[in-house]
């Protein structure tokens, strides 16, 4: 019997509102692709993202359009030719990795030729809010040890002072999600450096980051929306110090591994990051955590409940997926 493909959309409620500079949500919509081969089922999950003109219906349709190719034995290389980088390819690519691991009776990291995945420290995210509320949220996570702070264009330094006061020993990174101008960056970066902020993620819009050329930031800068695949790296030299690798952007684990290798070769640091999603979406990203400067794989911690066999979080660390979850 040839492999069969099924696709479904799911909605997972959040513990509270998750806000960034461009939007807020109280639930996350994901798309799951499953490839069945006899009694073996490979699974992959992705999050359609409006920032990249993705919709749930569009991602489901794009995956369903590959059913004939999947039945004919499409592999990951064929998938890369069939779909562009993005959520649809991500879900299918990760399902193919999971299927291959189960067929081989091996873990995905062995098939990928990378080190066995180990527990990793991970940042936890503070949603955008008023400075006082962000301070209270940071106090609740004081023992986590590493916090990623979502910021907008207002009350930047005030918010970070409140966070630092509430979590004086925590590692801190910030993410304005493209909300700043170069003038904002110049105005805020010195104060953020004084507060011990280790990194600023995508301060400017991706179509405006040429303004970063020649700017000597006192805090290292990381490309997120400006970096999707390895093809983007050449334009980032001289503007960013690190690149954020998200499987949703790369179109799955296959290109994410390629991007990580190419980024290191080009002298960029690596941040491994995620969308708010279930553990199924994050499990493949765990293969990239070894050697990354920043690991930000906390998405399931925002859910009211996670999948069965979800990733295990303890003491500021995330543990590798079990085979029952993925890979």
C-alpha cells in the first residue's frame, strides 16, 4: 500500500493573551500533516503565520495538493522542489523525518548526522504588556534563569528596568518584532546594554534593515524576519551578529540544518527559536540546540494543555522528545 497523507487544522487555547508588537492572541491555530505507511505514521506540525501571508486554509490546501506525490514516495529533496519555505513545507518535511526515523528504528538525530539531543537551557518569553505587568511576570519566572522579553515601540527602557528589577540575575534578550526604527535602536541600545541585555532580535522591519549597515550596536543583533533560509545570509553580513532559525520559516528541519551549517560557516551565531505551538512542532528544532548561542523553545508553555508525550520542562531546561512524540 502506498503512503497516504492526511492533514488537519487544530486550535489550542493559551493560558492568557500572548502579545507582540503587531498582534495578540488567546489561542494558536496549527496544521498537522500525517503520512501513514502501513502501521507507521510520521507527523509534523506548523503554524500558519499572517506576517508571511499564510492562512490555515491555504496551508492545509498546499499540503493536500502533495497527496499524489506523497503516495508516489516523495522524499525531502522532492518536497523542497515542490513547495517554498514556509509552514506547509515545514509540516510535511517534519512528517517525513518522523516517518524515516520510525522506518529505520533510529532516532532522528542519528539520521541527521548530529549529536544525540540533550536537555538544553531555554529562554521563556514575557508577553508585551505595561511595564508594571511585565515586572510581575518576570518576578513569577525569577527562577527560570533566562527571559525573552517582547517589546513594542513605547516604554522600552521602562519595561526592561521593571523586568531587570524583578529578575536581577536572569539572562535577558529582547524582541521588538520589527517595531523599531533605526532612531529607536540608537536611542535604546545603550540603556539595554547597561541593563545586561544580551541580544536584540529583529529591531527593524525586514525591508528596512539596510539601515543597520555600519551601525555599531552595543548589544548584538539577531535576524529573525530577515532570515528564512540559507539564501538570505549574504544580505545579512555587516548588519546582524546572529540569525534566528525557526522551522516554520525554513520550511522544516532539512533546510534548518542547512541554514545552521551555512550560518556558522559565515560567522553568524545561532539562535534556535519557535512559534507558540504544541511540542510536536518544537521537537525537530531540538536537533539544532547543541552549540546554539540562544535556545528559545518555550512555545508549549503558553498552552493550557499540550499533546500527549509533550516536551518536558524543568528548572529552565527543555528535555529531548520521546519517540512517542516525534523522531
